[in-house]
C-alpha cells in the first residue's frame, strides 16, 4: 500500500485504515480526521522541494479519498485544504497546510453548532424525534433544543447491521433525553408517536436527494404516509458538487460478515461456507428522493430539498475536479 502512495506519513496511513474500518465514522468526523491527517502529513514532511511537498500531499489526499466512497464531506475537506495552500518554500507550504486544515476544523465545528440552532427551531417543547443511525449533525439539533430549555424525547432505530442507533441512544441518555430503542422493523408502528423524523446525511445531491444510512428512504416513505415531517440535518460540506453536472453518488457496498457470520452462513448452506448459491448484499447507504424530505437544515438556514442546488452553485461554482487536481 505504501508503495502506491509515496511519501505518505504513517499517521495518514493509520487514519485511512481507521476510516476504512469505520473506527472513525460519521461524515463530519471523517472530514475532521482527514483535515487533521493532512496537517500531520505537512508537519512531518521530509520533502526537499516545494514540488515534492505538493506531490506527497496529493498522495496523502488520494490515500484518504480511497477509503470510503459515499460521504462527500471527505473529498470536500481534502479539496478545501489542498486548494487553500500557498507558499514559495517547503516551510511556507507546511505552515499554510496546517493553518488551512485548522481553519477547516474550526469552521466544521462552528457550522455544526449553527446548524443545531437552526434545526432546534423546528423542535417544540415536548416533541418526540425518531432517529436513524448516528449523526452528529442531527444530534446537534437536539442538543440546541435542550439548551433552549425544551423537553425532547426520542425513538431511536437500532439501525442494522452495525447498530449505530446504540451510539445515538448513549449520547441522548447522557443528555437526559428519554429514549425508546426499537428494531428497524418496528419503525412504522412507532411513527404514530413521533413528531419528526430527524436524520443526518452523507451526501446531498443537486436535485435534493439525500444519501444517508441504508434504511433512511424506507423510513422517509413511511413517515410521509403517516404525516410525520422528515428533517435532514446536513452541514454544507455534505453537498455533493459533482452531482451538479449529473454524476451520481457511489453507494458503498460493505462486507457480508456485517450481516451474516461465517457460522450463520454455514448453517444456512448446510455446512458449505463457500456455497455460491447464497449471496448477501450489504449496501451502506440509500437514496431518499426529495419529495419525501420536508427540510434540509444547514448552517446557512433550512431549505426545501428542491432549492438546495442554488446554495450548491453559490458555494461550489463549477468545482468538480478531484481534490488533488485543485
Ligand atoms: O456527519 P454526521 O452527521 O455525524 O453523520 C452523517 C452520516 O454518517 C453516517 O455514516 P457512517 O456511519 O459513517 O457509515 C450516517 O449515515 C450518518 O447519518
């Protein structure tokens, strides 16, 4: 692996592995870790020339980019850092990279806080939210509502196969929010008790489609049928610039062992674990069409999904190059 990415620091390598293994996960958290990794790459660089420095940084960005395909916050973070660096000497470039990465991390934190305040306006005292997976953007809306003195309760979907609903439940419990944990299959039944569906996003497409953890689209369709509004909390780094020119968002297919252990497979196939007649599909994400989404909440205000393209044009212009082509 190291030979494919010459001059890439071990910290970048470790961060990339952690992202790939989902020890670092969640779109905003991944973006933050990627910016940090570029800063460390710059700080530890042994490059003798500015050109060599830039080549190492581009290789580091490529290594990080190739970990997971769906959350656009990752390439957006890499692009932000790479496009902003400036300097004539290696030490100027080092300093500039570190400053730019720090700026990104501060902006990310502030954006999430502002987004939380915007989202909290949609939550009334006593409301019940139904959550899916674990999203720090979605939770920041609950946190801001609590800070404003509102009582909020939550119905938390377990979110198979990795059960990231448990992370959400733990966080809400720490904040004193009463939690009802349900298996994914029970969501429709419990929608009658919910005032909002509140989810995050890994990417938002130019037509307002929301790409989020597998199961979001079914939840949104059921919510529409039950008359429960669907609120998507997504900082603007979740906006996918390539979709403005018609590209689709790649959906990550994950390992089958997240769904079926080897022993379970053997049990189904009668002791033949290599049986090719049994295929397990494990997509990490799905696409919720804009008509099932009531509002996309960002740090710049809330938008009907159909109008998000205006914000995308303003923020990204025609930028669609790969991060290292910046
Ligand atoms: O940026 P924040 O709001 O924290 O998370 C956004 C989304 O990232 C997660 O993906 P994964 O768990 O990394 O596959 C979930 O799909 C979540 O809704």
